[in-house]
């Protein structure tokens, strides 16, 4: 087998493997929050990620300290969005909504990337993108109101679904600025510092949570969930995502988002006894069709 064919085979294999780790964040959001307060769980998760990777990049950070200082505000914002908002919001959402809902709502991130890019980076909105936007938002709305128009009219939503919508917007902001803010730092050094600033942004909220809401109880299960959150949806998902992208390119790698939703639903059914209702099917269909419209048109424009 030729080297190119081997790389493609490995890439497509990892395309199906990576979302297993990526979607495990939804397991943490449902299971971990039963043993660790959600904001504290997010804080300890990213603090541990930072501490695990730091020994491998410490010398690079020291060597490029001037660039670290120069980019510190940008790194802080990326940490706030990528680790703060996207770290804590799903865990808060897991207290009141299902893994299936979280997975489908989170998959709308490309649509919010489109909206933000159009508003702040002069990306043109054409008819295909507009159709995709409407389909996607319609699908998410169907899931949030559980297919019941009365919930929309009475404005009674599950708070977890709204937290997850916030996480999807946060990931869109993180993705856009991670791409548009060029850096002098290599990928791992930058990721380590983003994890540090993410933990830093979560620290005061974690302290507040422990004092006024729910105090951390140090148990073996608490340690398990913190370590699992750091290793599986954190480091492992990040490493494998980079590998898939290097083998298959950014466009195909984007399909991990669809598999993320499917795996999330499987986790919910197998581990938490969740069921799929009719609104999940047509809501997901609208979301996927909407993202397809956007991605298909973007590809034509490249």
C-alpha cells in the first residue's frame, strides 16, 4: 500500500475515533456534575490539562516569553471562550438537559461562525448561507421547545438547552479568533497557555461556587471525573483532531461535528437511559441540512 493511501486510511479511521473522545465531554457534563460542582469541574479540568502539558513546553514558553506577553490579551480571550465558556457552560447544562440535546445544539457552532464572520470579518452572506442559517436555527428551536409550540409561546425553556446554546456561540468565537489571530507560538505552546488562561478565568467563579452554592467534596469519584475530563475530551480529543486535520484537511475534518452528535446520542442512551423523541429526529435533520448548505457553498467559493 502506498504511503498516501496509508495516510488516508489512517486519517479516515481517526475521523471515526476522534469524536469518541470529543463527545465524552457530554458524559462528563451529565455524570461528572453529580460528584463535582460544574464550574469547579471545568476549572480543575483545565488546570490539570495545563499542568500535564507544561513540562513538555516550559522551555518553549521561557524562550518565547516576549511573544507570550505580547499575545497575552488574545490568549486570555481564547481561554475565556474556549475553556471558560465552552468548559463551564456544558457542565452547567448537564444538570438540566440531556446529552442528545447538548450534542445537537452544540453542532450549530458553524452557523454562529458564519453569523459572527459576516458581522465582524466582512464575510458575504449569500442565499445558500441564509437558507442554511434558517434551517439550523429552526432545528435548534425545535429541540429547545421539544416540538411543543406552547413552550415557545409561554417562554418556558429548559435552562440547560440555553446554556448549551451559549456554549455553541462561545465555541464559534473561539474558533474564529483562533484562526484569525496569528501567533508566533507553536500549536502546543499556544494550547497550553490557552488552558492556563481558561483555568484562570474560571477560578473566581469556582471560588464563588464553593462558598455560596456547592462545596467540593474530595472523593475518589471526584478525582476520577476531573482526570477523565482532562485526558479524554481534553488532551486526547485535541491531539487526535490535529492528526485528522493533518491527514484529511480542514474541510473533511469538520465532519467530526456530525459524528460528535451521533456518539453523544449513543452515550446518552447507553449510559443514562435517555430516549430519542420525534423532535430530536427532525431537529437534527434541520441542523445537519443547514450546516450542509453552508459548507457546500463555502467549498464552491474556495
